[in-house]
C-alpha cells in the first residue's frame, strides 16, 4: 500500500521531470519513452564528436579553449545538426576541477558549463553522449584514473563521487542523454592487456553503472555506455579479461530480457592510413589507384570482421554497440585524392556499423588542413569537408 506522503513525493518528482524536459526543449512525453537496442541505434543516426574542447586542459585545468578551439556556441551545434548529424558526443575532462577527499566536489562553474553545452544539443532533440575523457591518460597533467596506480581504493572512491555528482545533475534528462563511463582506459602500452589493470577497468565500469543507477530519476533506466581495454575491439571481444558490468540497480520498469548497457569501441584501422602523421599511406579501400600509397592491411574485409566480432559477442546478446570514434587525418597535402579515400573510409565504417547493429560517431578534433580531422571550421561556422559528411550520410542510407 502506498502512503499519501509517498504518493505526493511521486507526483512532485514526475512534475519536476516534466518541467526539466520542457525547459530542455524535449517533449515531456519523451521522458518516459523507452527504445530497445535496435531502435536506439537506428534513432541515433549519424554521430559527431565535439573533440578537443571540454576534454582540453592546461596544467591540469580543463578549459574548452586550451587547445586552440573557440568557445562552444549554440550556433556551432545548430550547424552540426543542419549537416545531418543526430548524435553529438561531448568528451569531458575533470582533472583539477575535482576537489579534495572525501567528497571530491566538482567545480560548480565547470559542471554548469558542461550542462550548458549538453543543452545546446539536447534542446535541439539530438542524442548527447558525455563521458570522463582525459582523466585516465598518463600523458595528461593532473590525470588520476590510472588503472595501474598504487592506491586503487582512492582512485575508485574519487571516480564514484564524481560520477555521482554528474549523474545527479542530469537525472531529469530523458533517453536522449547517454552517459559513458570513461574513454580509452589502459595502462599506456599497446600490447596485450595486463592484469590486474584490466580488473580495475572492469571495476570502474561496475562502479559507474551502480552509481548512476542509484541516483534515480531517468538514470535508473538510462542507456549507459562502457568500454573495454583502450576501446580496442580485439581486447574487448577476445579472451583478455573484459567483463560486462551487472545492472542490478536498474529500474524494474525495464523489461527483464532487455539490456540498457552499450559497449564502446573505437576504430582507426589501419593506423598508417587513419592516424599516422606522414604522407606515405594516403589511400584506402577497393578504389585505391596507387598500391604504394595503400596500406597492406585494414581494408574492407578487416573492417567487416572487426565489427562482426562486436556483433557476435555483444549486439547478439542485446548490448548495442557504439563506435564512439573513427576517422582519418587529412593527408591531401601529399596526395590530392586523399579526401576521396577519407570519405570512402567514413562511408564504410558507418555502413558496416549499421550492418552489425552499431552507431558510429566521427572524431572531429576541430583542426582543418594537414593532419586535421575537422569537418567544420568552428570559428567561421562553415563546413570544410562536405564530401566526408555526404559519405557518412550515404553510409547510413546504404
């Protein structure tokens, strides 16, 4: 039996959530709309990363302009939406914006700015992914989410407190907001995963899921995104130690057979084409015309096998996948045809992801020209790589 006080609290909570949804520009009815795995991946559509902004930092202090990008504006997000993107991933660093133990308070102004940027996209009906991005890199000043650090008890306590604050801030947002536990977490070397480092990564993911769920509101049924070792497909799908978190605190309203956890992977293969900063390998795929400029591995068959493995291990079990980052750097200074192959690569990643039940989110680092990954000029609010954007949309339509 429900008491009058409990009923009143329920009514007040429902009203508060409805107000939040209305203020944020989302129909209040959307707060209760629940999409299954296949539906949400399809609805996310084309994805784009607001890279090198809220995860940028200087001397351990996050700042959206620290790496040379302009202040983020509503106009930029509107430009991205107008180009056809339906999902924006917003990488976020916390670093020295986190206060002292035991409560580890997040700087209020920083949390307010994160929410404001989220709202730029959320108010427009876009899907928004936010994560903890730069805090796990040993190369970043102030990083602390280090899987082979000595004092793991302190690391885990800090991680729990930060996510508790972030999740509480966004508890009223509907399913257009997806939270991602962390970014490319690993011990810094690119070889076989080490133990107990991988066990600590699994523990972080479990803390994330439990913490977010316990904050209540829409977080009890929100889609949550978790990665394996360095978001590497082989080390996440293979027998290297990844464990999908349990979801014991999720809302009882979620159908028993339905998952609300997603798996995060990144795709930059072959690296000599996608990321290596020289002019040697500039072509990719079956349309390449110069064998000397084409990588000897990582072509369409490899891409298909990689995303098929994600499908077989996770998607087939009800866990949708998100290719949270993919892309290839601009080497057109060395090969005038390079942007055509970059477009071929983007189209192939998107269409193959769709084939195997995954959404794909292009990594835009805000830079144009040599070795850049930008699709837009963020200062001028112009499109710089329409061909790649067209290819992404074609990949979705394939």
